């Protein structure tokens, strides 16, 4: 788990990006990032935008600082560059089962008489 105050230099897949304006009128980008099982929010303030390449669906290598905001840790991005990596490598892995259906059928048939309750 990322702690507030930690320096961040890591690659993430950009899942979402929204243009927003703060209560005091300052423009920023709100970003959702993923890396395997980790999902984190990030922010790029308007004055850092020239140092940041961020596109939804692309992998970025970013530098920033972890900050606490509203009870969650977010990354304040100071620099980000798009890197040539496969976005699928950054998505959470979904467990799958592989089995031979003929083998399963055979085993089920062999078990049918074993656990019968007779009255």
C-alpha cells in the first residue's frame, strides 16, 4: 500500500481521465490508474500539464508524490510519459480454470453411486 509522502516513479495504465476545475477555479485532470491489482486516483494540476503525456488506454511512466486526500491516497503527478507497453499486462488478472470436459463427465459418472443416501 502506498503511503502519503512517498515518491512515486512507476508505470500505470490510464483507465479514466476527466478535466475538472477546483473550488478556487484552478484547472486539473483527475485520473484513474491501474497496475495489476492496484487501482489509484491521480491528479495533474494545470501548471504541470506541459510535463505530462496522459492518454486513456495508454501506459505511462510517471513521477509524482503520494498525498492523502479525503481519506484516500492519491498521486500528484509532476511528470508522465507514454511508454510502449501492452496495456493488457497492467489489467487485473482474472483467474480461469482449464479442464477437460470429457474427464469431468467420466468422474461425475463414477461418483454418482458413491454418496447415495438410502432409506
